[in-house]
């Protein structure tokens, strides 16, 4: 059963949480911190930023980590976004698989830096949507 948008909080609350995830991804990495966990924070930042825009535009969404699905919802509702935001779909793998040990490839610092750049772009774009009403 889908949640009612009114129960989910506001655009501002979701954007605040997206920024929080982005700030967590920016922490000084030590040997005790895994790149995979930092990439999870980038994925969460992008996901929450996109959901903030969906809420801002009164668009119902399922609770999923699949960023491509969320981007499709934006497109279906004529919400324009730059190509750089589309790259956020790449971050979906960090939502689940990369969070756990197992037969997955380790994440490199280079991969993390790319993920962070994408997430920062999505959060910035989502912030710019505050002045635009559908």
C-alpha cells in the first residue's frame, strides 16, 4: 500500500536529509571506513534529493532504492533534469550490494569520487527546483 504524500514529510525535510547524507559521504576517510559505505551515502543523497523533487511536485512514488525508476517518474511527469542527473542511476548498486561483504568487487577511491560528484550534482539540481512549481 503506497504512503500518502502528506505523511512523508516536506520537500525541505527530504532535501535536508539528502544534504546530510552528502555531508556524511564527505567525511575524512580512515582505514576503518570502507569506500563502499561512503558510496552508500552518495546513493542515499541522490535518492532522497530526487524524492524531495517528487514530493515537491506532488508525484506519488514507491519506496525503492532504484534511482532509474525515480528518474522515470520525473520524466513521465514532465519534470526536466540535466543529463548529469541521469547518471545518478549508476548509484543504485551502492544501495544494497555494496553495503555488505560478499562476492562483489571492491569500490575504489576513483569510483567513490565519481559517485560523490554525481550525488552532489543531483542534490544541487534538487535544491534549484524549490522555486519551480509544476
